[in-house]
């Protein structure tokens, strides 16, 4: 299955909206932002896009990750996994782009990377001047740096990422490849979500032999300024950014803030994983019956609505009941 992704043209906005709404796999949207003023500035060169961002800087400090030259731009754990291989500094956008321009002619330059900054907190006018032609209902986040490599990770929300300056290569793996990606710590992460321990650019097949199977299922997207990629939730992606000054904006959307699937996983690990096998299999039948099975949504249809309680259909009242029920069980040691 390894190969490239489906592509659609960026000019048909209705088709893009339909594709994003129904897609269950990543796709490339070519030239969706070709007419953005920011992309136009990037086409004029590093100086122009730097000036564009600096002119819109509101002065608020960004968190900038700084990786020594020997890391090759790969932001990751330290060798002993007791820390990370980079440090962080605070600086406004204007200072960041000035430093990136100055580093262009520097041998063994460090890697600088400011990621996931909401545009209202850095370049407030960006969204209005560079509108995405489909409505995601969220503000874009901006990512600015030089050459970098971000370990494979996933997002819980749907994601549209638009390249403004430089070039980016996304290497993607479907969610079912998790066992072949050798996931790192979940509570001590690089920048949010757990990451794969494998470096897709230099995989160590002796240490990570199952990764060879993940490689068979990977998809690759090479994006130029104005291009975008849509990624459904939970797809793993490694991101390589090339250019002395590269810029990306992304839109995370569709994730409900009152849903906690990862917390459910952690509770299941705590309460079920170490049980005797016969009990684990019994709990598997409960999860299939109420959560994963084809008939899970109708599992309580035999009860009258007033008696369904926490097992009933979604509603604000039912959601509050579930949270209160789970919190009560945790506080009482599981006795309800």
C-alpha cells in the first residue's frame, strides 16, 4: 500500500468541503492557498515572507524550540530518554524571523522552531488576510522555523495543514499501524501527543523490526507553498520541513472538548490490562457489546428510555450522568 496520496484541485471549494467531510484517509489539496498574500510574499523570497510576518507581529512572545546543529533538526528525546535534545526560548515573531534570516549563511546552524501558535496570539490579521476557502470554525495556528524533522505522531482532531513558505514532506501511516510504530511514553511527550520512537528518515530495523511492515502502508505527500493536506483524526504523520524560513498554518477542527477517549484508554489499562485472561476476555465482550460492536448503539433498546440512564443515547444530561458516575466510582474505589 505504500505510495502517494489522492489529490484534488484547490479551486473547487465545494468539492473540497465535500471531500473533507467524507474522507476517511488523508488527501492532498493542491494550490488551495495559491492566492494568499502570505504565499505571494513567500514566492518573492525569505526576506519578503519575513517582512510580511514581522509587520503583523503583535509583540507577544512565542515559545521557540532550539535544537543544536548535531540533532539535524530532529526534535526528540535525549539519548537516555530522561529529557529532550532541545531547549526552549521566548521571543516575538519579529525576533524569530530575524534570527532565521541571519542563520541562512551560518555553517552548522541550530534549528529553530515555533509551533502551534494561534494566529491571534502572534499575527492577528493573518486569518482575515489569508482565508481558508472552507469553514472549519477555528482560528489557524502558525508554525515557523528552518529545517526540522518532527517524529511521527497523531492528532485527535481532523487537520488541514497549509504550506505558506518552504517545502514540507508528510509521511503518513494509518491508525492500525500503531503496533509497528513503537510508540514512546504517553505522559512524557515531546510536544503533546505520544510519538513513534522510529526515525522514518533513518529507521533502525534491527531495533524496530516491525517498522518494516509500517513502511509497506505509508503514504507520502510533498507540498509546495499554497498546497495543503487533510488528515483525519488518529493518522500518524512524520513532518519534514525544508527551507531557511518555512511557514505552515493548520486548522484542527471537529474535536469535541467534552470527549475523553484517551482518558478512557488509560482507565482501561489501569483496570483491565493486568486482570487474568478469562476476566480480560469477559470485559472484551462488554466493550464490544456497548462500544465497538456493530449493534452497540442499540444495546439498550430493550429498556424504556427512562430506565436507560448512562447507557442511553447521547444528550447533555446523559453526558453529565456518565462523568458523575465515573468520578464517583473512582473516588469510591470502583464500588459505585
